[in-house]
C-alpha cells in the first residue's frame, strides 16, 4: 500500500511541476507567436500558436531596417548602451567583489568583522531610498544625464562581495601559507592562486550582474533624459507607449530584448548553481 501511495504522490508532484512549467513558458511562446503576426491577428481567439504565415517585417520595423524612423525606436543604439553599461559593471563588480571578498576572508586586520557587518547592513536599505541622494550627488558632480550615473554605483556590489567572501573562506589557508613561504606577496597570492580556484563562482557572479544591469529600469529612468543614452528597458517602454495598438511590434521588441539575457543565462546557468551553493555552505 505504501508503494502505491508513493507512486500517486510522485505522479501528483510531476503533474503540478509540469503545470507550473507550462504556465511559465506559455507567455514566452505567445510573445514569439505574436511577434510574427499582423496586428489584427494578435488578439484572435482561439489563439493561433503557430501562425499560418510568418511576418518577420515586425522585427525590421523595430530595428529601423527600412521601417520606422522615430528616434525613440532606435533599438540598435539602445542595445549598444545596455551592452556597454552591463559589460563595464560586470567587469568592475567582479573585480572589486573578488578583491574585497578575499580581503574579508583571508586578510586579518583590525575591525574586519565589524566592518563587514556594517557593509552587509547596507543591504537592508532599499535601493529606491538612495535614488534622491544619488541624484543630488551626481547633479553636484555634473554627471546627471550621463552613463556614469549607472556605471559608478554598479562597480561595487554588496551581494557579490558576500558571495566571494563565503567562497574564499572554504579555501584552506595552507595554500596561502605555502605561497608566502615561496616568497609570493598578497596580490600575487590573490591573482595566481585564489582567482583560478574561484573562477566558477566569479562566472556565476558575472552572469547575475549582467542580468541585473540588462534588466535595470528605475535608475536609467531617473538619471537619463537624452534618448541617445537610453538602455533597452527605457527604449522598450517608449516604444510600447507609442505603439499600444500594434502588439505585434511590441512583442517583436520584447523578444529582441530577451535574446542577450537568454544567451547569458543559457551559458552560465551551471556556474550560477555551483557558485551560489558553494558560497552558502560556510558562514
């Protein structure tokens, strides 16, 4: 009787998980389908998941390939802006997180634990609360309306420092001591020993940081006013506001915006799981 109960529970569990998976994938499939239709066919019921025809000109219009010429629709420029900001913040945050994480984990200095606790305490402050102070500071520095307002705060991430510290704490101190015996200084130990060991965790952090910056909406909305500086989320919002009735174009724009994030997640998902699990083992 117990075997039957286990089988029934497994079947029910599988059905529930399958239903949740389908519910999550369905909007994505509808978006792809709608992006290939004419405006009148998007809202047809029942839904034609596989159109009888495909209309790829929607993507040409979104990317201004012989189509719309309005400045707010310049997705190519928005893509470049988003990629530039995400790449710079990815490089900077991974570097600073690795350095700070190593220092907090392996270098003993006075007040290290207290400083780290204060550093972690800032995670409790909602990012929305700091928008006004950051705006005032950037305005006085003459940086308002530039990409530096998004790049400078993104070069340091508290979450990344925490994850890297937790990872470095698992590495035996004997490796560091043996390198010191051979005459290596602290920076060389970090560069030649710690960084190669921490590459999986660094890769997972890089993926998370890229997705954070690629999907960031509130900060670009507050700090950027020139359409030439817009990132993908802002450009997509403006496009939707101007084309609320042409859902096929809206879906084509949304599908285009998902491509880099999807590729990054696909390539880095194994590092994400490995890095997060490794960073949470030891406190």
